[in-house]
């Protein structure tokens, strides 16, 4: 049987996912056979495994930190919001349908817990250490009875829980004390320690607060983890986009990512943001993209509704005007579908609209089907012109997640300054990414830059850096005692 440690938080976005990632790498370094686990994710940022199953992106990063191939047992339940308090429910990597929040929480979630238990039992047989991530807060009294990701998991495993608070947003002491107060006595007993996360400044000045917390809660503070700049690790969901409207700002190439209400898989663009000549930002208004050298329309969980929204706020007209002027436009997945002439939805797979007009920048139409396509892909070779510059690259890897079937579909479709593709992660291919950026540089009369980056190697260095920082700021000896 495996050893367990579980991170729960005082709220969403306090750093549970990052701490789980850090411990996966730390335990891997110690020679443990370690795996991450999160019973249920609610996120539009997903990934497709080698066997074509869909899971949350955070557990993919955690698996990479543990040097494992991502597996849906690490995240057996995934909820992808579609709008109007409704989510697509994905169990063991396969969608089973859309449910309202009420239908899911009051009728189905406890059934989904069967999949959670089965996944845990399989992991328990194959690993000696399981690092578990909770979701939101365990003290949401309105959801607690049917919650399957926090204390229900901890009780099922009798797993020790570490409660995490984000001091950067303020109120962390009250959040920790209040969360513990709202837990039942047996749940409170499972909490074996506290962590203060995202601390800025001199930690020695925080000693009185640590003393207060330990006295007030009778729980040890395992550590104060500093705020880590330029973490370089995939974010779990679009909540993080609120913290980084501009995520790189020094480069000569201005890249605008259109931030739609149902944006998905925004981590597709992290590798672009890491380039020295890129100024990448997220845009919500038409005037914000006026001076962009490249406009990217990202994936969407509700392509039709997002397209209607973009037309309403004037972004569609602005993109079409800029495209006519020769500005580079790229669409990924849902964004690719938007670049076509029309999007049909006869089965109302995504919305109540029978069809919506596209941007009419690529000669194609898309029709939504009942079944979703999820698979990893390799593009053996691409050979085309973009901005009148030849682009040639081989063995591009990525993955596809979409319900739409596009007439005349190719992996990559181009027309002068317009490019569309269904391939998520395509910019993680170093040679291809640099060629696209160099095409833009040439269009601006700038000299091309030789590729010097290896995104995969950078990720591994980032996991090492994260593990070092966390290891140095946590009482690892006490953590091991708690686990044992």
C-alpha cells in the first residue's frame, strides 16, 4: 500500500497544484515511485493521453515532474464548463454528457466517486507514494455533502492533509483558522499541518504570525514558501489569466491572444511567451489588437458562443480588417473553426445555434458531431508559405480535442497570412515555432533569429528549480513523519 500526502487549500488558486508538482519531483529525486492524483478537475485546460483519453493539464505537469507518462487514473473526473452553469462531464477520459451544476452535485457526483475509488485502487497497487491535490476549499458548506475531491478522498484513504493558504492575496491567517473551524472534528483531525504560500519579503518578520497560527490551531506550520517569479509551469485553468494580462513584454514581435469567455488550452502559447523577441498579451477589446504583428484565436469549449461574443464586441470586424492589411492571423482548434466560412451545429452539441457565420478567412466549413475526437498526433512534414516565407519542418507533435468536423481538413491550413490548425501544443515544437516567428520578423524587416531553445528541457529545469525552492522552505523531516 502506498504512502499518501494531500494538499487542500483555503480557496482556489492558492498553490495546491504547484506544491503537488514540487513534491512529485522531490519524491522522484529520492527514488520513490511517486504519482500525482486529483479526483476531480474543473478546467478547460486539458490534455490527451497516448491512448486518446482526456485529463486535466495540471496532472500532466505533475506527471512530468514525477517522470511519468500522463494517465487518466491521475484525474478520473474532469468537468469542462460549457456555460449557463453547465459542464461536460468526463469520466475516465471519456465524455458522458453535459450536466447542470445541480444535476451533477445533487445527483451524479457520488456515482462519479466510484471511478475515483477505482483509480485510487489501481494507483495504490503500482506506486509507493501518492501526492494528492484537492480542489477549491474543503469548507464550502453548500457543496460539502456531495464533494468528491477533498475530505471524502482524505477519509477514504485516511490520508494526512496539509492545508495551504495564499498570503499574496491577503487574509491567509483568517482563511486557515476559518477553514479549520468550518471542518467537522474528524476532518480537522486529518489536517496534520499548514503551509503559507507565495510569501514576499523577509520571512523572519513573519515569526509572530507562525507562533499565533500554531497556538490557535494546534497544527504545525510546515513552512513558508516564497512567491516564485517566472515559474514556467503549466497553469491549471484560466483563473491564472486574470493575474497575467501581459505575460511577456520586451520583444519586438507583438502577439495578441484573443481572450474569449470560454478560452481553453491557453497553455498552447506559453512557449511563445518564453521567446526573447516576443511581447505576448491577452486581449479582450478590439482596440487592443490594433498594433499586433500576430493575432491568435485560441481554442474554445463553446466555439459558437465565443464567436458570437467576438462579433458583438467588434473583434471579428477588427480581425478581418487587419487580415486584409496583411497582419498574421492564426487559429488553434476552435479558433481554426472560427476562421472558416460557417460553423454548423445541427445536433446542438455546443449551443442552441443551428449555425453561425465564421470570419470567412479560410475556405472551409465545420459541422459539430455528437462524438468528440481526442488523440495525440504527429505531423510528419509541413511545407508551406506563411507571410511569403517558406516554412518547412518535420515530426511536429501535439494533440487534438474537438467535436467539429472540418470539410477538407488538413493538420495545418494556410492562405497567405492566415494559418489554422487543430493541433494543440504545436508551438512547443522548437524549430516550427522559431520559423513562424522569423517569418513575422522578416515581414517587419528584422533579421531572423536562430533557435536556441528546447522547451521540453526547459520544463524539466523548471521542475528542478521548483523542487529546490520548496524543499528548502518546508520542514521535510516533519512532512515525512506525517506521511509515515
